[in-house]
C-alpha cells in the first residue's frame, strides 16, 4: 500500500499522486486563473498535445516483429510434438536461449503450462 514512499510519508500516512506533465500544467492553469487568458490557452494546447501523443498508435519494434515469427515457429513445433516440451527443449530446437523461449511461450495464448516435479512443460491447448 505505502510501498515506494519515504519513511516520513509512511509514518504520516501521506499518499501522493505522481506529478505528471499534465497534472503540473493543470495546476499552473488553476494558479493563473482568468488573469492571463493567453497563457491559459497555451497551457491547454500543451495538455492537448500530450494527450494526442499518448493516444497515438504504437507500432511494434523490430524485435517484436522478429519475435512474431519465432512465436509461429514455437506453435508449429508444439503442435507437431507428441508430448509437452520444456522451454530448454524448445530453445534448443529453434536455436534460441531457454530464457527467450520461456518468455515467448508465456506470451502465446494457446500454449498451456504444466509442471511435473517442479519443472515447467509447455504444450498446445487441445
């Protein structure tokens, strides 16, 4: 609950919200009030630009695009496998590290994780 707060803040029970650019601009608009309409308009435009940038569609990175191909290969491998495979076995079969194989396996929705004696095995949900 109070994780990430200083000792004094935890003792006093102070809960603070993160100071974002939008919050700071809103505070500035409130402080200026109606005394300077031009400044208020500029600050409101800045808020609009922040919101526009935040809502812009994000294209996948080069690595994310590469990983999509690897995920397809993992699905094909597991579909053709006769029994569930470990992340290490998937990594060795595809020439990637077991850590990367494990991370990608967790991202694929149709992959099911089962454990036997503390070791994780992955298969396609059927």
